[in-house]
C-alpha cells in the first residue's frame, strides 16, 4: 500500500463493505478474595485476519444472530442505548458476542454464573451445534472501532465486556486459536512493550483504558457511566525514519473512552499492523 494516498481517502468510517463484528473483553477476578482482575487474550492461528497476534475473543456477526425475540433483554437494551443502535442490530451483537465467546473459548453464559463447557459439548458447538445461552450478568459497551479504507478484510467492530467467576478456564482448539492467556492489563502491556505479545491497535488501546481501573468494582463503576466512543485510526504520512509505510495512530480528535494514553503509533505494511519503534 502506497503511503502517497491522502489521509482523507483512507481514514476509516466503516464504509458499506465493512462486515459487522463483535469483540468480547472477558474479565475474571484474580481469586474469590482478590478483586483485582485479569483479561482473556487469544493468539490467532489459522485464517488471514490477525494471524499470530493476540486479541480478545470475537468474530463476525452472522445473519442467524438476529433474534427479534431478544430485543427486550436488558443486555440488548443497554447495548442499543449506549451505542445508539436499533434493537434488532443490538440483539444480533449480543447473540454474536455470546456465540463467538463459547465457540472460541468454551465459556458460556458470561456473567457471575458463567461456566466452561465440557470437552465433548464444546466440540459439538465447534461442529455447529449451538443453543443460545443467555448472559448471566451485564454486557458492558466499551467502544466501536472502524477500519481504515485500505484494510482488505474490513470489520465494523463493537467491543463489549463481561465478567466471569474466578478460576474459570478457557479452551483453545490449537488451530483457529492457538492458545489463550489470562493476564492483567498491566502485564499484557508490559509483555507488549517487551515485544513478546504482539497486539492490534484496538487491543492495545483497550488494555490501556482497562489498566486505569485496578479492581472489578472500579471497572463496574466506570462502565456504569461510560458512553462508548467511535474510534478510527488517524492516518498520516510517515517520517523518513519510519520508512515507506502507512502509519496510523489515535490522534487528539479521537475520544479517549474510559482513560489511558493513546500509546505508540502503528504501521501497516500491506498485510499486518506492527507497533512502530524508531
């Protein structure tokens, strides 16, 4: 991708070809006695999107996720209100979030009563057998992320967050998702800084925001008053030291969401985002 494209021609705004997607930030307390928390990150394997990077669970919202009978669900009403969405679209996001979470991690009924499916039941889900298991707690609205226009795989992605009990485990299939890791936001950011945990810009930004709240109690309080921003990468010309690549960062015109610094810039080489270190 040539860096000569004017920023206004590639600044993300979703666009008509962007596919609806949902990402789920899953937080669990360190223990039943310790209200500090860690979040679930997954290493992407097979597939073109984010291969080799660590991301929050999630994926495309399918047509089958649109369930009109769920439009009165409190989680649907909350998502619709916070993002300003029609109830039908909000219902599809909630169902898609729950479905993707159980398919990718075996965690069902996100919330205080969440549980991990047994291996046989999860394999059946992976094979296409899925029954909607309503969330057992809140689904918080974190942010909406729009893709830059030059992304070949374009997703208009809504970030939701949920809480699960201490000690709950996640399953990885070793193929589409190579592995899972539970990390505090601070530990994840530290590993990113050391170069051992490659992240996409939205994942990095979300971790920065979450790191401002050390306990689940403080996080719940923050989400109660949080109105999710619409985030889009701000594209600029690279400097000479950065080389002939497209550089993106969250500029001053982008709302900060919960809290946290904007962090480093990222560059796009035509296939992958990488943190910019010069």
